[in-house]
C-alpha cells in the first residue's frame, strides 16, 4: 500500500456510511439525511482541497496516487489517481452528490424510507467517483457497474408513474448488455497489450496489436461505452429512465452517469487503440451528428418536460462525441468541457423541473400552467437561465463545448475532411433547433397572463442546492480556461501518444 | 513379492471417518432413536472430524500400494483442496437437510447413511490413481444419490430417480467400454504409467483415442454436461432441495475431480480430448443458459443454471484446444471457480429451501417481494444471484469468470471465449429477472418464511453468504487455492 489517503477516503467514507445506513434499523431514519449531507460534504471538501492543491502546471501527471494489491493472480491492483482529465469530473460528481443530499433533506420522494434512499445515493456516489479515479481496466469496470444497482432502485422504487419499473429494467438491461461487451473488449485489450494499467496502455499505444484486433477492441469497448453516453441509436433507454426517475436520480443520471461513457472513450479507447479509434472516427462523428439532429428534432416533439430534456441530452452528448471523433486537441478538449458543462446545466434543469413537478404535480407541457414569470419569478428565471445555457448562449458554459467541438470538426485528424465539414454544418444547424425548442418551452411555460392561485417561489433549500450550479455555469462560461487548462495537458499527452503510434 | 496391499488408515482417514459416520448415523437411528435429529448431528460431526484430519492426511502421501509399482490412493495438494471443497459443500448440505428431513418425514438414518456414503466416495475420488478405482468410486458417489432422490416416494421422486439412473448406467456403460479399449491397447490402468504411455506419440492409436474419449462420458454425466445434461432439471425438481443442492455442487465436484484426473493422465494427447471438451463446454454453456431462460420454478432454474456453470468450469480444460500455452494455470482456474460456485450455488439453494417450506413448489412467483418482507434472505439471495451472473457487487463470480476466460484467451481459442461471453450475457437475463422479482412490490401477495426449527438452513445460507462476501472482497483466496 502506498500513496495518498485522500482518494481512498473519498471512496471508503460513502461506502461505509452507505453500508451502515442500509443495515441499520428504523431508528437510523432520523439521522439518514444528516449523514448524507455530512458524508457528501466531506467528500466535496476533499475534492475541493484536491482541486486547490492541484499542480495545474503538471496536469498531465497523476496526482494523489494510491495503490494497494488486490488480486495478485489476475494482476489487479487497487490503483487510484486523478489528473487534469478526471479532476473536473471528480469535483463535479462530489458537488452534484452534495447538492442532491441537501435537496433530499427537505424533499424525499415517495415512498420515503430515508435510510434506504440516502444509503443508495451514497452507494451511487462510490461507483461514480471510483469510475473517474480508477487507473486500471478491471477496477474501472467494477466501479462502472457499481452504479447500476442503486440507480435501478432509485428509479424503480422512488420513481414516478406506472412506467417506472419497466423504465428501470430497460435502463439496466441496456447498460448491462453494453457493459458485458465492454468487459470482453477490456479483456481482449488487456491480454493483447499485456497490461491493464491506464498509463501503460497509453504508453503502449496499441503497438502490439494488429489493426483488426484494434478494431475489435474499439467496437466492443466503444460500443459498450456508447450505450452509456448514449450515442444514437443506442439512446432509447434514456428518455424513459429520465421520465420515471426521481429528481435527484435524474440529476445524477444526466450530470454524472452519461459522462462516465465519454470519459471512458477518452481515457481508455482513444490512447489504447489509437489506430482502431482513428478508423472508426468518421463513423463515430456521423452517428454523433445524427444524434445532435435527432435529439433536437425529437425534443421538439415532446410534451413532457423531462423527456424533452432527456432528448436534448442526446443532442448535447452528440456534440461531445463529435468533439472526441475529431481526434484533435481542440475538439477533444471541447468535448471534455462539454461534458462538465452539460453535467452542470442539465443537473440544474432537472432540479428546476423537479421543482415545477413539486408545485404543479406534472411535468407535461400541456398541463403545466402558464405565466411562470409572473407567478414564481425566481424559479422562472432559473429555468430560463438553464435553458439559455443549454441552447449554447455565448457567455454561459454550454457554449464552449459545442463551439470547440465544431472548430475541431473543421480540421479533424481524419482524412475525411469533406465528411467532417458537412457534419459540422449539419451539427451547427442542430444548435438552431435546440434554440427553437427551448424558446418554445419558455414561451409556453413562462409567458401568458392567465390568473392563477399563488404558488411558493424558490425555497431556501432549493436555492442552496441549485444556485451553486448556476454560478458555475456562469463562471465557466466567462472563464473557460479554468477547465481547459486542466484538460489540455492530458488530452495533448493522450493524443500525442495516439498520433505517434497510430500513424 | 508381497502382493498384499498395505493399507495406511491415517492417509485415508477423511474417507474412513465419513464412512464410519455414515454407518453410525444408520445404527443410531436403528437402535438409539432418542431424537429424530441424531443421525443428522452425527453426520455433521463426522464431516467436521474429517475436515480436521485433512491437513494431517496431506503429509502422509500414499497408500493401497502395489509394491514397486503404484499406489491406488495418493494425496497431493490438489487432492486435499478438492477434498476440502467436497467436505465444505457436504457440511452445508447436511445443515440444510436437518429441517427438510423433519418437514418431509424422510427416514433420517437412511437419508444420512446414503448421503454420507456418497460423500465418502466424493472424498476418496480426488485421491484415486487408477482408472478402475476412479470409475468404481464415481459410482459410489452416484448410486446412493439415486436412492436419495427416490427417498421421498411420491409421484415426482420415482421418475426423477429413474431418469437419473438411466443416464447414469448409459454413461457408465460407455465409460467401461472406453476403459476396456484403453486397457486393451495399453495394457495398463494406473494413471502414472498411462501418463507415460500416452506421452509417447508412437503409442497413439485409434483404439486408444476412442477409449480415452469414451471414458470422459461418466465424468460428463456427473457434471451434467451436454450430451448428458437432460436428467438434471427433472431430477433436481423431484429431489428434496438439499439433495438437489448436493447433486449440483458436491456431486459435480467429484465429476470435475474425475475429469481432472483423466485429462491430466492423458495430457500427452491433449489435442484429442481438448477438442471434444471444447465442443462439450460450448454446447453446455449455451444449452444451460438457454434452458434456464424459460423456467418458472426456482429449482429447475437452478438446475439449468448449474448446467451452464459446469460449462464455464470446463472452459479451462477445453481452452487447450487453442494450444498448450498457459496450461499451468488451468487447474487453478477450475478450482477457483468451483470454490466460488460452491458458496454461491449452495447459498441460493439454502434460501430456496427456506422459502419452499411454505411454498413447496417454489415457483419464481413465490419469491416476489421477498426482499421487502424478509430483507436478510432477500438480499442474500440477490447477492448469490449476482455472483452467479458475475456482476458487481457479486465480485467473486466476476473474478473467477475473468480468470476462467483468461485461459482460452491466452491459448488463442478465441471462439470459445466468445461463446462464453455470449452465454454469460444470456445468463444475465434470468439471474437478474429473478433478482429483480425479489424487489418487486406485490400488494396482497405475502411471502412467508418459517424459520422455526430451520436453524441449520439459516446457518447454511449464512455460511455461504460469508464465504461469498469474503471471496468478493478478497478474490485471491479462491484464486490462490492452487498456484497458478
């Protein structure tokens, strides 16, 4: 065992608390939410401390490394670390978990059971953080799978509507099938490359693998991760899951779980099998842009606000995938930026929509009463703010990810220059559609002059859990370099290794 | 020359102790029947004593020797590990049996006598060192279990036992024919000299080859591999649940021990049997998982699943089809899988046994909402199923699956690895469907578990759970049972 104790603590603390809460008696119900806030708070503090003490000049190096032997027969170690690529996602995860815990203090969806709810939330946090911290293939896989079970329970038990159980089942079956493909891909990669350590895989750059093996790995690993992202046409589990999920599950699903897929693509697939990634990049880009357009058009047709945001996520993640597919630093950095931005913005959107549901009992666009600006000005402002950020208004965080992805698509690493430029134009049109459907929502819900009964505006606990997200959306919109300076060294390093070995 | 075999009882102590306990259980029931549970407790005591003797026996070496030739009974590391697993599995089965014998009104003396007779065979099997003893001992394992299946004497038990009996004698006949061919072409039956014989390529003949393949039959019947799989679901469903658990774990351990002995003996001609086993393993995994998909009864589902799981255990042996690379770790992978399989499968059977006290047919519907009404049992069963499926949090199952999968991957038998991958994905469907059912909220349906008197079953489930959790947290305990 060696290294810093910060990262293992970040995982062990919620894990221990979660196990205690799940096995504790009913007496623990009173304390559960407080424990949730405390544990996620400590984790966030550790994450922030990590970020403040982060040596940004050396963002490409692994910080706070921890290694301990685990399964020597399979050469698996408990190997954790954080670099510029994972740090933003780690802090994002810790932040969203903390905000969800705060939100839960005042609002617990039916059927209650605070102990189980908070326990599962903490369990989920372990899986999410672990995915971003893991430094070898099998550990990544274990944490990646860890999130499925708590998410299934959160949707199936605390969800809303009659369709919640089928939605949870579809979610778990889809992602499991993807995961098994991914695991097989990992095993092929592991045995062909002779290592499962991320930095060794990146250093090897797939040199020991034939191009057909690389292609096989890309299809298996990329296919598995693409389900999680989700990439069109593998997205069909997402809208149902989002519609049925309780607010905090939606927030974490969109804010963190989807990112696990794109993070895996950049962390594992891109540097380990550069040749294979290079070969599929044009196809990936094409599917990504289909996702952008499809997400926008489908959002236009939705009557349910949660479904609409879910489809808009498909579009936004399409931009992230497009950025990755360019395989140039600016595009991949844009993708990683878009990842974090989408997490913040969509987290905020789902929070606000959850607030609407609480007040009006529905998220249907046709049933929601109008004139939100007049009735609950603060809530309406946050909805408008999040929608503007989501449609990519310059000055807010949503802009940079999409803009940089498009810039990357202008001069991609692939030789299919014409294809990428056509895709660029089509994707840019997609942003126009996105503007259209969100403006339609705002007009439908926000405006109007019908008299209506009084409804409570933004409550204290809501403000506490939502405003930090809004502030960060604004901050990263105005100072994108804060994030880009972190991801750039890692992305350059991974791409350089890829270019060196792949050509 | 002294041709009388010397018998060193200290080497054979575990076998002898189990056999003596079997007799005692029968006698106590006949003459001193004070409490109905005495035979069971004696069986438990006998098994634990045998377990204590295991490490001592390991030092002792071999017995039943023909001077200057070979010994019929020999103990080495893998022998002791397999014997330990057999005894551990049998302890769980006896614990589960305590209440079932009462509930079903089975004759206690006979039940434990038959069970321990079979266990004695299973303990002896890994130590046998000639083909005749091997096949005879394998029948010692099988025959009492046929009687055990029939012991319930109801409409389901008789056909269940008959079906098992028919498959058993067919496979036995095939193997005896194989034995005759091998003996005819080589003139020897002891494993050591057969090993040397088949390492001479000049000795390879059609007769010998056919003989070797045919000998595999009896072992493949024991592990319920294709084409000897069809008896398992009906037999398990007709048997008392602990007996079904015994057939799916301990009896299979004996079958795999036999398979290991046979394949190691004929390792000089591995392309022959590895090709056969590769086809068998692939079909077993697919047939087992596909069969399990359509089941509505818990025991039948576990029966099909245990066919599939046996297919996974066959994979390391079958992986040789891709080349001899990495064959050193082959046995280590199998034993690791068997150790984890023992815990997760008997654990699942123990919970099913608890539920079936109130719902004798143990349909999957009877498990709906179990986790809400009986959280401990429900969560344990869900964990066992996650292990069987090989998904986190069932890390024990995941790691042994990866370990097994490493064999075909490193030998280059990619198609086998792909088949195993596909089979595992199919398996997810029914394990998870069952696990999800445990957490379904069903209004009006009440799953009741009567724990009264069932402390043995509860203890079996608890021990299996502890083992499964320990193997999940520290998989190296299972993976390191044999050096890779």
